[in-house]
């Protein structure tokens, strides 16, 4: 199999409003990318750069890693940070009635 000279492209995943890159046949999500921004936010670009660097250093493969299982609390916190904080907002950025930060 031939390798492309350039790394896979960073693109916006419209349904999830996140930056995404496909590596080794799998989509890797890189963080929130607002609709109003044409260029990726700095945190998405930084995540992309770090992931591509790791991928290139490992011969265009991502190292297999053993992850410790998430606790239910950690899973809920990740969902809260990645979805709820961005989704349940009015157009002016104020929280909706469903969103209550404690």
C-alpha cells in the first residue's frame, strides 16, 4: 500500500460540531469547532498537530495503548464537558433551562 506524502486532512464534522481526522480507518475527534469559524480553533489545531506528529513518529500507525476503564462519573463528566456545555445554550450564549452548572 502506498502512503500519501501529505497527512490526512483536518475537517469539520458538522453533526457533532467537532474537528475530525481519519487515521487508520477510524475517525478521531479533536474538539469543538463552532459553525461561525471557517478556520479550526487553536485547541482543535493543536490536538490535530499532536495526533499527526504521534502518528508519523510511529510509522503512520497509532500505538496501541491500554486504557484504564472509565468510571461512570468520568463518563458523565466527559459527556457534560463535550456536549451539554455547548448544546444547551441560547444564541446569545446564555444557558438554557436544561443547563444548570453546579
